[in-house]
C-alpha cells in the first residue's frame, strides 16, 4: 500500500533562528507589527510503499533520524496516511 508522510522539521527552541528573525523583520517592515516571533522550518511530503501504517511510520522515523532532521539542533514530527 502507498502512504503519504507529511514531515515537519523545526529548530529546537534553544537554537537561534536567523531566518526566522529575517522574516520577522520583513513582516514588521510591511506593517505587521503584531507579529512577535517567527520560527522557520522545513516541510516535506514523502510517498512510500509499506505493508502497513506501522511499517510506514517506522520507515519515516528512520529517515528523519538518519537524514531529514539534524537531531542536535532540530525536532521533527510527522503524519502518515494511506493514499
């Protein structure tokens, strides 16, 4: 069966986010003074074949740990659903 995994990778709260600060400055320059903080991250969609949702979840967990997220500075979460 084919599954769709939506992966969200974000910097850990203790890690500085220069991209987020740049976006925040741009929003303020455009007049959006009500925005007080921005954290930037990555969004990935993966389509994968697996025998079950549990197997797809395990595969995506392994991918995140090995390549998609840097465990030293990033956190990740994901959703897996059949396509």
